[in-house]
């Protein structure tokens, strides 16, 4: 009986389909889940996805904010010592490529004949495409500066039969990103909106998006300064097209103080209730103007207290003491009682719910311009002032002009590669990947701990050293290993990429192509 019933139902369904496919298609549409999502909504979603995953207590907190030694862990210090959780590495590699796919979807919706006209209601097609390309370049730069050679040119080509994309060389990716950003910058019509809604970085302001694209070209160019003699040309071309001219141009994603749109740094501390981080001692010593006496490292501005100190962190019992970096788990209890308790004490700016996470700032551009002009004073001093102004405004703090003037005077007595790099490092707080990149490029700040150096002396007088759990060849980690999932999901390309690494192994010490430091030349000059 059941078989007969199934036959009748099948015949009836087939007749119905033949009679009216259109009616069936209409019935099959879920009005709450439209098959075609407008490009502005895709952009809104991908901006948030990128910020949520890049600036959180995992990709940032347990990776690049540790590598740049802005933060240190208070309880479980394995990641400080370069023992990376494979599940985290796999997840973020995949998630960031999903974000790339969403940005490609914005470009596709504004390019294809069947959708472009409808998408123009949310901003001119050219502007939407250019904005998506700019954010995509920013993300690809972050990814290649994390892992090195990665899939780039063959990504998003499933319809062309490419299921296992090759790993492009980082050098080729850099060249492609410079071209992509120039194309994007030239395409913006600044008299029209980039997006009428959905853009939480610039609220659709095409002129600011154009400045973002050109400023990102400057960031890429400065990364190339040790290996490409054309780096100054790339910067001058970007400046001619228009870069950031004030803090009003800063690229930042503003979160809300109301759930569910709170910063993921805040969520990590106060929703997930994981009070795992504090400001790292090397960074705090820099802000305090305090030399590292444990390792006989001087400070270029000894006893000069940075006005951003009270913005970046909080005191404990009236004292600013940083968490020792990279000590063993069992040794954390005593220093943890002295370091700032962000999770249950006064909340610093960086983990507030509505923290505006910066992607790139006007101050950074000023430091880049200073370096490109032979470490010029005007751009350097403007960068210092702009950074203090930006961070104090975010914090709602009023720093007296006299205090800013005094600080700028003190840190401007000698302007050279170290002072520019150190001030850029201070400004890049919370932008861990870029700070880590700048250390790998310049060798500054020298105050950061290297493996084998003393991190902490116990009350009993024992010296505890920073001892990595993975081989880094005696330096701060040079790259993150490729995720293990890639060895099975994209095995041929993965194996080819690993074969190009030092020793033919998936390691932490193979340098980026722009990192030409050596033990004999830890601070190489620019081309």
C-alpha cells in the first residue's frame, strides 16, 4: 500500500512540476532568507566578521598581541611561548578566507549584468567594488604577513575548475596588492557614496575609502623598504592620489556598548568571563621610560612617561607594573597579583564594549612619511601628536597641551630609525600584526624580549627566562605555521608551499621575504 501511495504522490508531483515550475519556485522561496542578499548587507556582515575575528582574544589576544608583546597571559602562557592551538589556527585561516569570499561577492554583485543595476541603489557600483577591493587588500596583507606564502591568485575560482588553489609567493602577493589598491583608488568617485548604508568603517564616505586605499599602499611600501628600491616611489604615488590628512580619516570599526554588537575584546573578558590577559612588562616599561635592567637594555627616553600610559592600561594599588612575558604557568601567581587586573578592576579603553578598533591611522602614515624622507622631524612630531590626540579622544581623556608639548620635545631630541619605529610601535597598540611586522622589518623595539632573556626575578631571587616551546632560532616568532587542515584539504599545494620554507618544514622561523635582518645586521637600512 505504501509503495502504491508513493507512486501516486510521485506522479502527482511530477505533473505539478511540469505544469507550473514557476509556481513551485515561488513556493520554495523563504521570505525570511532571501536568495539574493543586497551588497550593502553583505558588506555590513563582512566588515563585522573581519573585525570580530581579527580583533578578538584569540587571533589577536593569543597570537599577534603576544608576538608584539603588548599583552601577556596571566594564567596559561603556552601561546606566549609559541605553542599555538591547531584548532584556533585552522579556524582563523578558514574564517578569513570566508571573509575574502564575501568581499568577492560584493564585487560580483556590482559587476554582473543581472545584479549590478539593482545594487547601484546602495551606492555606485564602481565605489562599492573599490571599497571591497580595499578591505580585501587590507585583509590579504594581514594574512600573508601572518603565514607567508598563501593562496591568492587562484582563490574564488571554483567555477573555473580550480578546487585546490596554489600558494602564491609573498613577493607576488605584495606586487598584486599594490596594483589592486591603485586600481581601487583610481576608481573611486568621491562625489558619490561608496555605500548608502551598511558601512560601519566610513559610513559610505568614498573620499575616505580612497584615502584608506592610498594609505594602505604606503603601509605596503614601507614593508618593502629593505628589499625594493622603488618603495619611495610607491609612497609618493599614493600621496599624490591622496592619503590620510588628519585623525578624521582613520580607518576604524566602531562597536556598540549594547549586545550583540560589542567589541570581541570586551566579550572575551566580560561575557565569556576569561580574565586571561594583562599589559606585558616590556611594553609597559617602554611607556614608563624605564630601561630593562634585567637584560641591560637602555631606553632612548629614560624617565619620560608616555601620556598614553593611563589610556592603554590601568594601575593596580596606584602602581603600573606589567605582567612578565612568557614565563611558565606555575610562576604566574605572584606577578599576576601586581599586574593590572583588567577583568575585575578598572576597565581600560582597549577592552571596553564600544572600543573603535583601528585598522590604520593618520599617525602611522606620518611615521611612514618621516621614514621615507630620511626620518624627518615635522612628520615624526606630527605623528606623535596625532597619536596622542587620537587615543586620548577615544578614551575621553583631556591631556593638557603643555604635557603633550613636553613629551614631544623629550622624544624628539634625536630622530632616527629607532625613535620613529618606537613611536610607531606605541601608536600601533592593539594592532598586533602590524606591530609584529614592524619588529620583523626593523628590529625595533629592542626592548622586546628575545628567547633566553630574563623575564622575571622571583621574590626568592630566581631568574625566569623567556623560553619558547617551539623553535624560533633565537628570535621572536617569524611566522605562524600553516594550519594542519591544509595538509589534507589542499595537500598538493600545501606540500609545495612547505617545501619552500627553511629546512622544508612547516616551522615558525622562516622569515618573510621583506625581513632581511641578521645577527650581524639586526637593523638593516632601507634601499
